[in-house]
C-alpha cells in the first residue's frame, strides 16, 4: 500500500506507486520550476491571509515565512534540489518547506489547490513578463525614432505590390513601424488588466469551506480584482492565449520589418547596411555578408504563431473545470516569452547599427515614375476630372517608357500632348522633394509632418 514515503501528497488513495514511465511523462518540474519565485510570492500572501483569518496561527505564519525565505535563497543561488518524484514546482517547494519547518509547512496548503495555485503563478509570471516586454517595445520605438530623426529629408520609393508607387521619406517609413509598436504596447497594456486578476481561493474548482478573504490576497499581490467564478478561475487559459496573440502580432510586425531590411541590404536595392555584429559569413563564399538576425526573426515568428495555435488547440475541447491538458500550456507560453524578449532586445540594438545609403534610395525613387500621381493631382487641381487625369498620365507614362526617361525629363511640349492644362509650373510638381512637400497633412510624408510625428512620439514615450 502506498504511503507518504512515496513522496506524493495524494498517495494515500492508491494501492501501488506511479509507474516510472508515467512519472516522467506527467512531471512538469523540468520546465515549471521557472515559476518558483512567483509560487513563493503567492504562498507568502496566502499564508498571511490564513493567519489574518485565524485559520493558521501567527507562529505557523512566522515559520512559513522563514522557510520560504530560505527556499527562495536556495533557488536564487542554485542550491535548491529539484526532484522529479515530486512532479512539479509546487510540490517540490512544499516538500522542502515541510522538511524545514515541519507541520507549519503542511498547513500552508489549507484552503487552496494546485489548480488555483498554478493559475495564480502563471498570472504573476505573465504580469511581470508584460511589464518587461512593454519596456523592450519602448526601447525598440526609441531606436526607430533615433534613426528616423536623421532621415526626414531622405527620399526613398514607397512601394505597393513591391512596385515603385510614390516617394516617401525614410523617416516616414520607419515611423510606420513606430505606430505598429505603439499598438503593440497598447495591446499588452490592455491584456495586462485581464491577466491581473486573482484566481487563488477558487481551490480545486468550487471554492473552499474555510473563511478566506480573497480580496486581502489580491491586495497583497497587487491584483486589480479577483476572478468571480471558481470554475472559470482554475480552468481557462484565455489570458495566456491573449498574451500569446499579442506576442504573435509583435513578431509579425518585426518579421515584416525584417523582410524589408533583408531586401534593402541586397545589392539590388543597396538602401542600407547592417552592422557586422548582426550578420554572418558563408563557409564557402568569402564575399557573403548574410543578414542572419532579420532572417531568424522571420523564422521565429512562425514559432510564436505556432505557440498561439497550440494554446488555442489545447483549450478548445476541454470541459470545465481543470484538466491535466493544461500542463501543456507552460512550454509554449514560456517559449513565447523567451523568443519575444530576446527578439526585441536584439532588434533595438540592431536598429542602432544600420547605415543608411540615401543616394541609392534616391536613385530608386527616380525609377518607376513615382511622381505620376502628383501629375494626376496637378491636372485635377487645374480642373480636369480625376479619371480623365488618370488616363492622361497613364498615356504620358507609356510615352516616357518608350523614350526610356522619367516624366520630369519630358519637354513641356511633349507633356502638353497629353493635356493642354499643363504649363511650365509642372516641373516643380514632378520633383521628389515637391512630391513629399505636397503631402503636408497629419500622417503625410512631408518632412514638416514627419518631424511633428517624431516630436509627438518622443512626448508619448516620455509620458
């Protein structure tokens, strides 16, 4: 007959010990031990509440606090011995606490279950991770701003369908990613409110018969509210899924930027160079300088997207309340946190190591008839309906293509063949600088507007 000597807190129910293969298959301590300090934080608050409600004695509380402080030091110093037999982070800490302080350690679990305990640990972990990620996103935004401020007058082609569309400034292009990052910050900040709710006190699924005060624990741990339904509190992981969805969007934004950096570094574009410390060479081709970091970001985006799908799939078939399936939430969640934080940290640094090549950008902007829309707008302002202006300019572009020249290189009499509304003031319109300056409205690419956008962004980050 199994006894407590089997190192299991529930072994009294069973007639034989768990098989070694099953023990290894079901154990989570190898990966959930990263929750250890959050587990201790939650346990300390729970113990304080139990003492406050006279469920355990003041002496028990002191013993628990003393024991957990020692365990915390052992974990931080790398001296704590993790045992597979004890299955998970919670039982490892509880067993060590009982060894250190005796019966007081056994009383700590009064009024709670591992179900609400792990849900609390994950929320504490994610709350901390969100705070770190928001800081890293702001560092990324700062790097974008620092690069953009030098290039409000650096002209490059803007693309649609990866074809030259209209001239924009390089700063304006970078500021598009600032805006994406800002929405990422807002999403994480909003998700944090739903993460920051206390499940502890829900116990296994139905609450507890002890006279606990959940709000007391919530205040101690800095939670904004308590989960209002005990079944929901222990069984759903939507907050973790939402976190991973936010992370997947950040990675998607960085993946798009990575694709552009890779293209821009290609000699066919030659718009930028990435510092050597973020690149690698080839084992066979001595001339190669490969943009490995942006390439890996593209690849790791698929990894985070996969984690999101894994968590959604994990939850989709589970009945209420807690199921062992939920043990599988941690590895994709932890991997998402690690991947995103590492990516943001290296990306913010990489943006400081980018060398911009304005001449190459300008040459590219002069190809592809980037100012054709400006010519159409010019004709509209002269009174021609837009559709007629569009047709006239399309014919002019075809003519310029046949002559292998830009619109601005056509003679006035040649341009007038397509509309008698064209006069010699057209050449100011057809310049790259004139095209940028014409977009002088909020959100436009005119240097004045981009400089104002950068100033607003600085103020936003400072606030």
